[in-house]
């Protein structure tokens, strides 16, 4: 028996939804691809930027090292110059000291002679460096005190001028009682730089030496 289906077979109506769904999938895939590409581009740009910064830092470090070496050289030259100047100043100071030392004995004798008051005369004077031992006689302790004060007042002798020894020598039929003394005085070179004040005028005794 033959059967005939009179009902039309229902076919799916193509309403464009499948195409729409397919297009939506493509959009999502495209969007994902763009995000990935943008991420890769940003990562590449970040890497490139960091690399450029690193290179710049390396260049700055190299320049700083070169500058450091230059400054070290400059500092070394400055120190060498300072040391050389110090040596030259020492030489000049030594020359000036020697120059003043050449005239020191003249000033020593002159100032000792100027400082002698009446009733004081010298018998011996020895020099060790700038230290003087002065031996002499006087008729009174006042005269000895005046002599020491005159030496200190001259600025050529460091204070204090010391009395090393003093003793009384008894009078004899031909000479009065005497005070024999030994005085230690340190001659100072600074006195050569400034003029000493003039000694007070005093009458000169015949026994002065």
C-alpha cells in the first residue's frame, strides 16, 4: 500500500540567526586577538623603554666614572701643588731664619751692652744656640735687677731671664764687696722683626765691659 504524506515537511527557516551567531563569534575572536596584540605591543614598548633607560643609565655611569677619574687627577695635582708650596714656604722660612741668624750675634752684643746699668760689668759670655750664659760682677742686687729688667724689656730676650747663681765676694783692701752672678737668657729671633724700644739713658761707669 502506498502512503502519501500530504503534510508539507517543515524545514528550518533561515532567519539569519546562525549568521549572526557566527559573526558574533568572529567579533569575540577578533576582540581577543586585538587585546592580545595590544598587550604584546605594550609589553614590547615597555621592554624597549626600559632598555633605553638602562642604556642611558649605563651611559651616565660611564660618564660619572670618567668624571671621577678626572676629579681624582685634579685632586692629586692640587695635593701635590699644596705639598710643593708647603716645602717652598718652609725653605723661605728657613732662609729668612738663617738670614736673621747671621745678624743675631751682633744684636746680642748690642742689646747686652745697651742693657748694662752702672755698677755692673761682665766677665764672660757663652752662647749655645740662642741660649746665653752671662757671667759678671755688680756692686748691688739692685743693679743686677736693673740689668735683668733691661734684658727683658729689650724684646730680644725671652722672659724670664734667670739668675743661675749669685754669690757675695768679700771686700779686699783694693776692691769693694762684689756680687758675682751668672744669668741665663734666651735670645729670641722675633725681636729682630720689631725694633726694640730705646733703653732708658743711664750714666756709663768706667768699669763696664
